[in-house]
C-alpha cells in the first residue's frame, strides 16, 4: 500500500496480523529517511504506530503534508503529538477496552506481590536462605485496606472491581467527579494520597498528567503507604519515588512503567520492597491479538469509509 506508512518496528503480534493482510512500507531511520520522505511523503494518508518508544512527533506530522489519520496500537496515545494532529484535523485512534481486564489483572498482581512480598519470598527460597536463615519476614494483608485509584476510567474501574473482592474501600480522583460512582471522590491527588494505604496510578499519560504524582503526593502517602503504577512513568516524579522508597518514606512500590523505558533506576534493583515489571500490563497472547485486530479494524474502516472505529481525535472532513 503506497498511502499507508508504519513508523518503527511494531509489536510482533501486530506485525503478524498486519502483514497477513497488507504490505506496508516502514519509515526508515538515519540518512535514508530524508530521501524517502522527499519521494513518498505526499502520498501518505495514514500512519501506523505504537506506544512508546515509537509514536509520531510534530516534526514527523509536519513532514507528511497529506496525512489524514494516525492508527495507534495501544490504549495510550502519549507518544503521539495530539496537539499537532488536532491542529491539522488528523484523526487518531487507539485500542481501548480490549486490554482493560488484562492490565487490571497486572495491577492486582503488583499489589499482591508488593504487599505480600511474594517476589522477595521466591528469591529468598532460591538463594537457599530459608534453610540457612529460617523464616521469611512478614508481609502485609491486602484485605480491608483503603485503596485510591488515580484515573477511574476503563482500566481503573476494572481494578476497583477486583479489589472489592478483597473488601477494600475504594476512593478515586479524576479531573471530574463521576456521577453515580459508588466510590468516594477525592478532589485532588494529594487528598487521595492522604486518605489511602495504596495509591494505584491508572490515569492517561498525556502532558497534563506529567508528575501528577509529585513529591508532595508521595510524601502524603507516607511510610506506611504503597504506590502501584500501571499507567505511564511520566505520571510519577521518579526521582522522588526512588528517594522515598529507598529511604523509608514509602513502604513499597509496584511498577510496570518507568520514565525512560527500558532504563530503570539502578537504585531500585536491590530493594525488596519494590516489584519491577518490564511494561507487561497487556502482555498476554489473547489481549495483544485483540489489540492488533482492533488497530487493523481502524485502518480498514478509515480506508473504506473515512471513519475510525475507536477515535481519540476524529478526522476533519
């Protein structure tokens, strides 16, 4: 297809599904990019991309004068310059809903591993320390705790539903109160953190949410509190988080995302009160295939009708 372009190497499942239907060129890197754009830029109507570290910035959007739609593989669109796309009337789609349950399961796993210290216990046994040092130290019960969810959208709501099974009391903060929600509303991230044992970050990763969980919020969570992040690393002040969790200002943290992936602060590696995942929130075969098929459905729909199935920004006619 000469009017569709992919940017970066896409996730393998997406590539497999995509290549079974289409032949789509990839935007080259390095010295061959400029000649490629000089020859093909005017032909490109649709771009396929994925979550960080891929995406599409304002310069790339500007280099494609007839771009009409950006199809993103992933729920998060923080790697796409939405302002630049919106100014041009370019449509943007994502893959919501199909990954909500899987990411919520990951959040629950992080909560259990962090508070009950399951990962540290596994390492304790493997290192032969059970036999040489005796009983492993206590963890903390999840049942009955106060849990705050920052971002009660599709994923946040799925997390809350799971935690009800642990008799947890749920509070949340969004930019706007959700009418009819059964959960307690906190007017700010700070107010939320002050009132809970666990703060789960499930908000979007757009520029407005950068460092929404700053040092003040983390300090309010306190030395008995836990941070769980399955959103984006940019939402949390990572430097403050590392300092507090290493120095006793937080009880622990469960992290699936980081500020500069795949680089993780080395200071976290030897901390047994921290659980580190390599951004695997939606990483199951079934979910990734559903995401791929939804992304391709957006591509097919746009090429055939000019409409996106799951638009974040609708294309301007």
